[in-house]
C-alpha cells in the first residue's frame, strides 16, 4: 500500500510539474509575441530591451521547469519500476511457498497411501 501511495504521489508531482511547464511555455510565447509587437511598433530601445529581457527570462523559466518536470516523470517511472520489482519478488516468494506446500501435501499423500 505504501508503494501505491508513493507511485500516486510521484505521478501527481509529475502531472503538476507538466501543468506548470505548460503555463510557463504559454508565458514564454506571450513574452515573445510582446517582443515582436514592440519591434513591429518601433517602440523605444528601452521598451524593446525590456520585452527582450522578459522573453528571455520566460524562456529560461520554461527550460528550468522542463528539467523539473522531466525529473518528476523520472521519479514516477522509478517508483513504478520499484513497485514492479517488489511485486515480482513477492510473487516469487509466494510461488516458492506454494511449491513447498505442494511438496508437503504430496509427501503426506504418499505416507497416507503407504500406511493404508
């Protein structure tokens, strides 16, 4: 159950990181559009420089968020892999236990038939 909670939390974090990334990409695109508009409107050098600075900052923030989102997706994938490994180990233990019980039952049957 703890691993299911870990996987759910990791998946939630990855989804939230992706949502933030989408918003930051939109903001970067908006900043680029404002820069292009200021250039097209032949605004002052200071206004164009400010628009350029904002566009670059928005692009940098989006790039940083892409890294965070990628890390969050990697953590979610790692949690899923670890859960699969634990499940496979549990299945192997259960299989070994079942085989031991089967051998014990077969031995009991053999002894019961021999004694009959």
